């Protein structure tokens, strides 16, 4: 059993971290955010056609190959065989698009009283963030 980290989700998946990650079609959207539709693999409104000549690389035995999709989209895949973890990162195109918008990614942190606040709570307003590190 391995752990898959993708699109902010953490999911246990059958298999080994050093091999391709196959997710059951029945739980694909819940585990990854992606859904298989007639037009291809879809994440929200974005759909990516599956190359017909490589369909078996993506779908087999009611399972979907997330590492094949990541490779197809130019997303980095990090495998930690020792800890049985596979992490799929954002593509360079996705990062570049986010940088062009100048919109910071959302995150949630506690204040000094322990109350949680998300950056998205302040969208449309100026925010000053101060951080430091001891190293």
C-alpha cells in the first residue's frame, strides 16, 4: 500500500511507490480530483484528451494511471520508496499561469489565539504577511 499526494489530497492507493500509481475508477475523483469522462480526464472544467494509441497506458482493469497522466501533463512525480509515498506536483505551465495572475496560493494558519484563518478570507483586501525562520 502506498500514499498518493495530489491536488491537496492524501489517499492510500494499492501498489508500490516505485511503480505507476493506479487508482480505481470508482474512487478516482474523490482521491485525486480527476474524473474520467468521454472527453478525457477532467479536473473541474479542464479536460485532457487521452491519446487513443496510448489508452491502455491510462486505463486498465477499471483503474486509472495517475503517474501516466502526470507525465502526459508535464507534472513532476516524486517517489519515496522507503516511506511508500508518491507525490504529483503542479506542472510548470500551471505555476507560470499562477505567477502571471499574481494571486498567492491559499493556505490556513492559526493566529496567536489558535483561531484558524485562511488567506482566501481576505481576497480583495491588502494583506501584510510577516514570517521568520530561526535558521
